[in-house]
């Protein structure tokens, strides 16, 4: 596995692409393009305000698929959890992002980029939640729960 | 395709390509970033930093050059004036727990569908269920 091919440059270049994609989506739609918000609105489409989000997601899959196909570091994929654990996690992520009003992109990229205080609080909180969860799962007796 | 939609297609493609090249689609890398007490992998700071500076800088530039105008007659979005309340904290904590549990946040959870990865095929519908639960059970729908 070519794991060593991945460098900090990939991280930064990828971040810049994510930022550019967010910019285009914001310029073209007039909305803040958080992934969780856009996805939840695809689930409950409003006439005349749904198609652009679907098209965005089509592009998301196309862009990711092309990268995975043609760039080795982008194809690195190491799932760590069983599918039932992933299912529980998905429910938590869906529920939490709606309750908290955003995810890594809405709060973490768009909100922080615009200097929003609520986004900063949310980002620090979900980071802390993720760090605490990984700590519990990897460094305490709870590890057997996710095996 | 209308130019307005073409822009969104391109936006999504850039976003998806960025997620893939940055390593965000790899759950082990994401969990490695959250594992401060383990073999910590700082790379995702680069992802976040690159994205925040690009988006924040681009919005600032556009505002300087074109005022509050976006494209196709739309105005630029403003920062969410969201209340910092219990909901925000609890929601972010629950989201963070799910993120740490799986290594997927919403973008990568969806983008991994492009490779038909089993985890994504489970995660994406589960996330939809979580969102519907939040909406029907708690009437939550924040922008």
C-alpha cells in the first residue's frame, strides 16, 4: 500500500480545492454550502430550490471518483470499524449536525472562514467530541465495543 | 446544462476531489487526527487550514471587488447568526461522537459512495435517518 506517498502537501492542496468548491457553490447559490445542510435539504426538497444541490452532489461523487481512480494517495482507504458501528455513527452524525446546525464544512470551513463565533464554538465542540470518543475507544476498556 | 447548475457541478467536483486528495476519505487518517493520545496525525490541520483560508479569503476578495453580489443575480451569503445555546453544544458533541466513532463526517461519508465502499453505503442512509429523526422528533432544522 502506497501510504507513504501521502504528504502534508496533499492535505493542503485538498483543503484549497475544498475551499474553492465551497466558494463556487456560495457565489452561484447565494447560500452557505455546508454539506450536512445541503444534504438535509435534498432529503426534503422544496420546488425550485432542490436541483442545484443534487447537481452539487453529483459533482461531489464525480470529483471524488475521478481522484480515487487516478491518484494513488487519494485512493488510500482503511476502514477501522464494523458496519453496525458505522450505522450507529451515521445516525449520530445526521442527528448531531442538524441539532448543531452544521458539520465540518458548514461550521468548520464556511463559518470559520467568515469569522462566525457560533461556528468557532461548534467546531471546537465537535472536535472535542471526536477526540474524546476516539480516546475512549482506543485508550480505555471500551475498545472491545467497536471491534 | 444551465450555467447556474454547471457552476454547482464544478463546485461539487472540486469539493469531492479535494476531499479525496486531502485524505479525508480515509477513516484511519481522520481517526488518527482525532487520536491525540495515540500516534497523532496532524495532517488534517492542513486540510482545514487550506480550506478556511481559501474560502474566507475568497469571500473577502469578492466582497471587496463586487460588494455583496454573487453570481446570477444572487447576493453573497453572510455568516450564520446562529445562537450559541445548548442545542448547538449538544448537537456538535453528538456529531463529534459519531465522527470519532466512524471516521466519517458528512462530506466523506457521501463522497465514498463514488467508490461504492460498504461503509459509505451504510453511513449515508443512516445519516439521513439521523437527520429525519432530528427533524420529526425535535423539530430541528437550522440553516
